[in-house]
C-alpha cells in the first residue's frame, strides 16, 4: 500500500514536471540574446497577446461576477449569503494563490507551459463545464448551485495559480517601454468588445427562457476563453536559464519578510497601492447613491454604465501610451487623482447629470489600476524574482479588495457622504504618496535594481 502511494506520488510529480516542461534544457544565454529574440518576435507576440487580452475581456462579460453570475445565483436561491460568497470567491480565488505559486513559477525557465499546459486544466476546462450547471437548474437547483460554486472556485483558483506566470511571460516578451501600449490597446479592444458582449448578453437573457439563456452565455464564455487560450499558445517565449539562488528556495513567508525589510521602495509602493485599493470601496455604491437621492430610472443607470465604459476605454489608451513614455507611476498618480475628483463630485453633486462625469472618471481610475497597477510591479526587480514580486503585490491588494467592500457597506448604511468623503481622502493620499514617496522603479535604476535598504 505504501509502495503504491509512493509510486503514485512520483508519477504525479513526473507528470506535472513534464506538463510544465521544467526538465527541458535551456541553453546558457545572455540577457542580450533573450532581448534580441524578444525584439525579433515583438510584432508576432504583440498580435497574439492582444488577441488573448481582448478575447479574455469579452469572455468575462458573459460571466460577469458583478451582473450575470449574481443574477444566475438569484434564480437558484434567495439566500443573500451566496451572492456574498460569489464575490469572495471571485476576489480571493484569483489573488490569494499567487503568493504560493510564485516560488515554483520563479524556478522554471519557461512560463508559457504553466499557462498553456497546466492552465488548460485548471482555468479553461472548468468553464467548459459551467453550462452543465444551467442544465441542472430546473430539475435540481440545489445540486446546480453546489456544482456552480465548485466550478467557479476551481476556475478562479486556477487563474490565480498561473497569474504570476502570465505577468512574467509579458515581462520577458516585451520591454518596459512597450508593455503599457500592449495592455492599453488590449484593454481598449476588450472594453469595446465587452460593451458589445454586454448588449448581446442582455438580449439573450431577455429573448431566451431560463435556463437556456444561461446555457448560451456560459457556452459562449467557454468558447471565447478557448480561442484566447489558442492565441496565447502561439506566443513565442524566449527561453532563458533561471539562476537558482539560496533565496528562491526559501519558504514564501521567509522571503516575504526579507523582501519587505530590504526593498524600501517596494514596501512604500505596497502602502500607496493598498490605499488606492481602499479608495475603491465607494465604487460599488455610486449607483445606489444616485438611486437613493434622485430615484433615477433603469435607463439612466444603463447610461451610467456606458459612461463608465467610455472612461475606461479612453483611459486604457491614454495610460497605456503615457506609461510607455513616462513610466507607470505617473499613470497611477493620475488614476488616483481621477478617483479623488470622482468621489468628491459624487459627494457634493446636486443633480444626477453630474454622475455621468463621476462614472467617466471612475472608468479612467479602473483603467489606470489595470494597465499600470499590474505592469509597474515587473519593473521593481530583475527576472529572477519577478513572479514573487507579482504574487506578493496581487495577494496583498487582493486581501484589501476582499475586506474593504464590507467596510464600505457599513459606511453606506450610515451615510453615502461619509463613504464618498473617506474614499476621496484615501484616493488623494494614495496619489500623493505615490508621487512624493515612491521612486519610479524605471527611472530609479531600471529593472533588477533594488531600492536602498531601510
């Protein structure tokens, strides 16, 4: 029995190693060789990663954790606990695993196998099973709800596990001065496609009976995500030898403590970035405040959504190209100022018309957090530790995103004015700290340079 267990474990480890191709030799190549190969394949990689990003954004509109999925869950149960559970899984499932998967990802010479081989089974395949939950919805709603949450949890955990590999793949394929435009154009294209997808989703939900409407939406999401996986698989990743050190073999908690103690600039960045995440607590309640104050119609709420998407689309292009020229730090500062102004206007507005400007500014804030919030982390450290830095950042910010909506909800029950005032203050403080306290990692010495120790 023990021998069988050991043999099974060895087989599983060998299979995983083969899937991730960690045993494939990577020739000793200089950084110049890797950069030359990346430059040679720049146009190709830009095209396939642009397609993957846009398709991913489109797929998310069919399974939006903000609109579509809560509506589906509400058809299966009237218990609000499950709506809250949906939000916890959506945020926590993606953010928290990164802290633990970053180390193994960091020690492999190729990152694409994590995304293509392992990612197919733990991220893309679960979505293909999602239509089965809608099929069960009428005859066995309890089983449908259970199966839905299992699949949704696996999907989000799987996406979180491989996320540091995706960020490092982008880092090795694109130089710092080209990543902003990739993210900006991909998010712009995805936002436009997402707006069309959202309109299509609304028509499907209205025109088709339950649960056929959700079967169609879930099937579309799985199909589009599969197309994105095909596009990502076409990425030409430059292979480089990973230099293993004593530090990248340490446990993640030991490494976390060392990094935060040693890298003062990164520590300051996390504080400023965490405050930006705190400022986001008011976002979910802007629409509710408009309804409460002026009893705006459903059509007006729909127009607010359009304003949000317009602000996000414009911000994607603006911050993407600006970050390539001036650095991601400036984009984050401007995003924080946009949020400050948005919450201040939401606080003092005397007419619902001004909320169009509020949503435009919040859309710009969202785009800055996506385009530059993800990419700036890649510039704090060299290639050997990029996945760990990405995992630390995403896990810490994810913890804030899980907790802070509860605080926002408590403040909203007291007064929307208090909520928007505190959100504006957090956004302004984060922008000031980012501007005056955090050194731009690109201009402070480039990738691979650590800030002075405290």
